[in-house]
C-alpha cells in the first residue's frame, strides 16, 4: 500500500480543502505528545475544536491566515456543508465486517485516508441525505460522519504520533477531482442504518406545550429516553430544557425532576410504549395524591413556591439594574464590538456602589489590557478580584469549581464575570446540552447560595434566524439558564467604522421588567500604571434610547472587504489623532473598533504603506504628512 506524501504544512492542506469547496474546522493539535489545549485530562487529544464555538472556515484566505498563526493545530472536515458523507472504519475487524456488507469492488477509486487504526472513506453527498450515525452491535466501530459531524483530515497528527495521510494517488484527486457518488451497495447499507436510527419527532421544532398538556408530554418524552437507557439525571436535564424552552408557562423544576425520577424507576427493556408508561405514571400520581406523605410534601412545596415568588433584587447602577442579583446573566454580541470594554465599566460601576467583583478572562491579558481598562473606567481596583490558576492553565468549572466558589465566598463578590463563558467548560462537549446543563446549572445554584451573579460574555454565531436564542454561540444552554439576556453592539445603520456609539438592549428577563435600551460611547482613554502609560478605551455617556431593539443588534456585521476598508479608515483616524503609534497598541485598538481579525488589520496596514499614506518606522506607524 502506498500513501501520498503529506502536504508541506497543514496550512497548505487547509487552503487546498477550502478551494475544493469543503468546510473545515480548526482542531487542537499534538505537540510534544500532548494536546495543545493544555488540559492534562483531555479525553480527545488532537481531535476537538479550538475554542468554545466551532470556527467554520470556507474561505482559502481565511484558512491561510488562521494556520499561519497556528501551524501546530490539526484540521477537521465537516461532512454535510462540504457535500460529503464519510465512513469511519476504526480498525481491521470493523473493516472486515464492513466489507461483508458492502461490495469492495464498488469502493475502488474512493477518496481514502489512513488513520492511526483504520480508514476514512469520503463520498459525495451533495443533498446531505445522511447525518451522523454511531455504530453499535454488528456495526460497532463503523461510524458514519454526515451532517454537522466532522473527521480529522490530513496532514493532522494523531495522539499516537501517526500522521493522517491520503492513500494511493488520491491526494491529487482530492485536490482537483470530485468525490465519487455513494455506490449502490454502500447506499443500501447507509439507508438501512439511517432507518434504524430515525425516530419520529414527538414535537415540531417551534411547537409550544400548553398548560394541561405539559405533564403528559414530558412523561412521554421521559419514557422515550428511558427506553434508550438514559438515567434519571440525564432525563431530568433534558426535560428541564424542554420545560424552559417550550412549556407555557414552565412547570416548577421540582415537578419536572419528579417525572424523571418516576420514569427512571422502570426497566429500560420494559419501556417500549410511552403511552402505556404514561398511564402507569399518571395512575401512580393519582394514587399518591391520597397519601398523607403526598399532603405533607405538597405543604413543603407551597412554602418553597411562596418564598421563591418574592421579587428578587437587582445589582446597583445603570448597567447593573438590568441584571438580577444572585442569578445568571448573558451579555452577547458580534466579536470586536467592545463587550470586554463594556464589562470593565460594569465592574467599575459595581465597585463604586461598594460591591466586589471577580472575573475570569481568557482572551485578554490581565496586566496590559484588563487592568488599564478597569483603571480607565474608574474601578476601585481593591474591589476587583482576578481569578486565574498559578500554572496559567485555563480555569475549568469541573476541576476548579470548588476553588472558584471559595474565592467568591471569601471576597463576598456580588458578581463573577466570565469572558467568554464557554472558556470555563473545559473539555465539555458544547454540542451535548445535557452535559453543559448539568455542569452550568450546578455551578449557578452554588453561586446563588453565595448571593453572586454569574455574568457570562458570549459571541453571536453565524447561524440564520432573527432570535437571540439561536444566535448565542457555544451552547443553547447559556441563554436558557440566564435569567437576564443583554445584547451589545452596533446597528446596521452605523456605516462609519470609527463610530463610537454602541447599544445595550435588554432581550430577556425572567422576573418581569425589561429595561429600555442604553446608548453609550466607546471613547479613548489614557492611564498611567506603575510609570507605564496605556492607551485603552472605555464605555462612557450612557443614556436611554427607545429606538433600538435587540433585532437591530442581531443583524450581521459588514463583509471582509468592508472590514478591510473600515480598518484602513480607522488606522488613518487613530494616527491623525495620536501621531505615531506602535503596532502593539494600534492593531488591538483597530480590531476592537472594527470587529475584524488581526490578519485584516495587517493587510489594511500594508495597503496604506504601499499607497504612501502611512510610514513604517521600526515597530511604529505614523501618517505620511506629504500625503495627508
């Protein structure tokens, strides 16, 4: 067997795949035998996505820029958007069973990749007919990657040190030709697998569950999950999500938990008909209503409900009033709009009311970026508590939750700001809401006991839709668990890239009042810390606005070409205001104002230098006065 030599770099492969029309995703790589995520307990080294949300890349220029900056990262190919269905054969035994079902002669000439233990077979699926299918029983270790699932692609490095490689002469074919259509015997096999895994959806995507139907519907859903072997905890997590998103009005969480516990008592093998199960559960429910213990329990519940209906307090200040004290909140917006600048002003506002604020931030440096921003915002620094591990590794709720809670309790913090919120979930698979929910709900409950609000900062994703519920990146659980949701950014009418105006809209509040939109400005500021001068930005001049809604903030930002033009205009404006500026100061400021990548700023700078509008002196830039 021969293999095609691996491309000279993963960058070359990324450009090649995107030129083919494939959608790729950056994955953490393997360096010195370990995953580049730096998590010593990583359960998918070299195979999981970078960051809390998937960074889908379809543009060759974007691909080149990303892997120029991250040459050690692996590369994944997302099957559905690439028009592919990929068969993952994990080992010789799985391959043998697969060839017993599919005619090997029909697989000749297929795109094939040699993995560490087996083979990936790529076929064309332009209509995305097949979704992901995990093999079990006779199909164990024969997985089908379709839809939104992905495979690790050449020349990525496996944890074992193996390099993924195209087999035979298909390396050239993968670059220039089209994947083969799914052959007949493989199509028959995939259709059988699809039929086995398909289940009729009990609810339409947008269907609400009205009062009177809530209990039987949740019991039916619980029965279906129990029949597939799910535990009481897993069923409860799923039912709580349905209750929050669909039930009108939502049932009490304790009642939902009891449904899960009741259904979980049944043997999964016996739970074959949810309708029969529903009758059994309802019968038990009615029998229990005549029991003295049920009466005592009901009295306890009434007391708890009475206590929980007291109007909760709010955090102090103009911004804080939009966040319920002791409850979680999400602040979401498009990248680069200034959310991190805004939360520094929120923290400053809270400290001026005598409160203490903790924060976890993974995208900005504490000393050179965050502290100057807090100083510029006027924060009482002694009331700011940065949280970070001594070894520099990212904080993880699963591993570090107890330490975080201890710090919150010791300093009596009223708020914990996490930027971005997905950064503290570690290796938790954000595509599995039940896992995110279990971790996040438990942590938020512990914060509530300590009278502390979790304020999560999140980016919008690129999905279609006019609702914030589908746009908050990372996991749908973030918006579901939050009691307040705020949206931050510009409106589509703000064409000037240097426009300092931003808006903060109040999209959700579980406790009733939704406050008016706040109009504010992002303005430059200069601070001196330990004899070092810093140029930063701060949020200023908040006023109320009745014209801008969350729908305005949700609309997409400008295209890449527009961003490049905006970056050029912003560079010229900043240099005209401040004279010579170092790239280390100028570039981050332009990125924050325009909301673009470092690569876009670099190219905008090169454009201006070539046009003699800007002069480069060492690591600094200044205007060419002759062309000014």
